[in-house]
C-alpha cells in the first residue's frame, strides 16, 4: 500500500535504535583493546570523552557513543548536543575544564594547538587527532576510526562500519520515499564576499544534499559561485538556504523577483553545516527537505516497507515550515495535517 513520507520515516525509528544498540555491550578486555587511532594508543574503553570537532561529534552521535560526551567545543553547536557542557574553542579549549570532567579521551582535528594537546595529555587524557573527511572514502574511514577509538577493534570497528552503511541506506530510502512529483531544487549560501554560491560536484555536502531525490538545478556545478542567469532560468520550485542574508540578496535583486520559489513560498533555511557534519545532522537536513516538499505538494510517495524505512536518530522540536498554498487532493491514503511529522532544521545553524 502507498504510504506518505510521514509514515515511511516514522517507521525507521526502529532502525535508528538498532544502530545505537548494536554492539553496545562491548567487552572491556578480550581482543578489543588496546587500539591505536589518530596517534594515540587506547588501552581500555573510554568512559568520558570530549569532542572538539562538530563533524566528529555528529558521527559519534549517529553511532551511539554521544552518551559518553562530557564536553564539546563551541564549534559543536548542534541542537541535540546543547546539554553537553562547552569547554571552549577547538583550537584552544579549557584544559582545566577537560580535566575536571575526568576526561579519559579527547577527539580533535588538526586545529588543536600543540600546547593545548600537551596540557591535555599531561592531565591524564589521551588525545586522538583525525583528519576531517572530504570524500566518501575518507568519511567511511572516519566512521571506522571513531568507532574503533570508542568501542575497540572488534565491537567499535563493526559499529563504525555499520553506522556508515546505515546512514547511506537510510538516506537512500528517504530519497525513494519522496512524492511522485519530481521538483527542481537549489541550495544557496553566501561566501565571504557576499556572492551567491552552491554546492560543488564531488564534495560531501553536494552528495548529501542530492539525497533529497529531486532535480538539483546546479547538478553540474564545478565552482561554488552561482551564475545568475542559470538561477534565473532554472527558477527552482524550492530554494534551501544557509541564512536569512541569502533571501535578502535574492529579494533585493530584480532579476530574481520572479523565481518560482520566492513567488510561492518555496524556501526553507537549513544550515550549510548540516551537510558537512555527515551523521545525525545530515540525516535531519534531508528529512526536513523531504517533509517540507511533501507538505507542499501533498504527493503520494512510492511504496516502502518498514524494513527499508528511515528517520533521523534525533528530532528537534517540531516547528511549522512555510509552505505554498495548494489545493489538497482527495486520497484514501491522505493523512490529516496534525499527523504529519515535520520540523524545521533552522535550529541547526544557531
């Protein structure tokens, strides 16, 4: 039977829970430890961790180890991590706060200063330094490294691999659970010079955005800067954007006055950060896009089974996204508005 996106995605809470619980009962000894990851040798399973990179924090949340986070950097500003205390900036965190939290493992990128790293290690915590992933291959490697560091070379490694595979499977399922109506979409952000830009082909943010299952008018973009004429002619049904400044630029320029998305309230703010965080945030962003489009088009999605369903592991508080006015089609499968699961991803960029 045909299902709306709401039901398809609601069913996948089971899969999200499976990711969390798979491998949770890791053994403290046996063949799991020690492991060497990111320049650190870890002798036993870490219990209190501090994460100084937002992408790493997102992946750690996705594979179910965020419960061990006792500290985060200011850059880890995801809504679902706000309950975790900040320890300052990623490059120069408060080493006293890290020590006071009885931290046994800090996970960072190359932004961490050498002095801060030395001070953290002097306080008794191990420091793992990883590269931020930029390709699909390095993303999978990051999942595996983080899983291994937190759960060991058997349990944790498997959890990292499974988490990566589940992320792509869930995004793929959401891709196929869209309305039968294929729409045109675009993502826009401003660079440091205030120029309109979009995601570049072969980057992770491009890959994750394209899981929305609709036609990206900038699908062949090789440079970030947007060609105004291409945007004007493409006139996407929906524009997703990084900040309100993007809409201000569009509305101030007469050549964009007749863009379909602007004329029909087809715009939604989703932080660009979500597409670079490669875990919980990326999944939430795609869910927000699909929910927004589905609520507007009221289309009937393709059939999907509970085993194939997908939903974000963590949902922020629901808010009503702006939608274009459209007559509601009569359908035996229609769901009342109050039962539609949807939320705005605007909080992800705060």
